[in-house]
């Protein structure tokens, strides 16, 4: 009989771990973590796939607060490369509506990359996943930043068009630089084009973006948070015809993505919870390893604008079973 014995960390182990943690070389603990603000387990605590169904059709997308994932497909490659732990399907069903997709261009192929780290797939897998999701939930929309990574051809337009025709369909896209209304965006993939070529959708550079991603060491985390806080505060008085995008993610040689997220996410969660009684729009908040309650908190800013008093069932997923529950802030159109 084979017996597995899990050794408890000694005081010396903990001391070494804390020293390495200060240098940003390891994570907080020996096991996966699932907190309201941070989750690096394989499954979300619960799902929220239909939250956009409640947004009025005439509401501009620039006035919608939504959660996003930084380096959406970076699930592999070790602590310096990994930014998420949930699959694309799980992220979308958990409520993520902004995707950050990086592709390497080699001989017409568009493989998924985070820097040098290959992410075991290609753009076609993302297009198929988004298409399947929107077919199942046509009330929703997905925004996707698309950027060339770990190659410098500066000519991916033709390959992107080819992948769209092969793995999705042309009518799936929102074909305009203009910010759509929610009614116009339903069932659509909105490409935020971060590459040269004719228009496929909106231009990524047209957004008001805060992406101070360089965090050299964990001693610089507070500087990163101040940047995030400042941009979130700017959204309160900014141009409401423009989509705001705030990245809470960051990394550096001595501060890998998990270590930064474990420190930034609690501050972001506390900030948002302190604003819950206010009717505000923060645009897109893009994160590494967000927890499902964090995503729900972001969604709730949008849903607080919806007519109160109506209640409906919201599909949520626990690790042991699927369950429905009634929420005053999430309503499902049938």
C-alpha cells in the first residue's frame, strides 16, 4: 500500500519562504488559495453568466462597469508567466467580459503566448470559446484586446481575418470604431485592435487606459496601487463617452504576478466595497487571479443602476453542485 505523507512546513521553512516571498520568488502558501478577492484554484466559487441581460439596450457600453482578466490565456509557464488559473470558459461564465489576448505570429500561425511562454493553444481556440459562449448567452457581449506577443512582424491583420473565418464567423464581430450601445453589442465580439491594419472593430488606443504593469519588487506594490486608485478615481469625472480600462495587474523580476495580485487584489476589493452604496461607473477593471466575489462586486456597480424590486434566479456554481439562488442585484431575462 502506498501512503502519501504531507510534511508540515517547519519554522525554518516558513522563515525561508517569507524571505523568498519578500524577493517575489514564491507565492503566499503551499496550497491554492480561494479568497473573495483572489483565487488561484481551478474553478470559480460561483458563476454569473447572464448579468448583462439586465442592462437597458440604449445604455452605451462606455457606461457599463465590467470585470476583465489580464493575460487571459496565461495559465502555464510557471510563476513568472501565469496570470490566471481558470479556463476561458470558466472566466466567461464567472462574469469576465474583457479578455486580454496575446498571439505570436509565425508563418501565418497565431499561437497564444505570454512573453516567451507558449500557452498551449492558438487564437482559434479563443474564437471558438467566445463564439460558443455568445451562442449560449446571446444577451452578453465580449470585448477582446488582441496584441502581437513575442514576435515583431507588425503584420498580423491577414492572419487574424483568416482565423475569424476559420474558427468563428464574420458577423460575430462589431464592425465599427464607435462605442456601441448594449443593444447593439449583444451577441457580439468586440475586438479592441492593438495592431495595424484596416478596422476589425474598435481601436484599443481609443480607450482611457492605466496599465502601469512594471512592479520591480514587492516593495513597489504600493506605488502600483496608487496608480490603480488614481485611475479609478478619474473615472468618476472622466469622459463618459470613452471606455475606461484599469489594470490592477503587475509583475517584475522580483515580483511575479501571483505575488502582486495577492497584495493588490485585497486593496482593490476593499476600495470597491467602500463604494458599493454609490451609483458609479468604473469602466473595465482588469485583474490577475480575481475571486468570484470580487467579480460580483464589480458587476453589482452596474446592476445597481437597474430598476430595483425585480428579483430573478441567477445560475451559480458551487464546487460540489449547481444551484440557483435569488439575488436582489442580479436578474435573468427569460
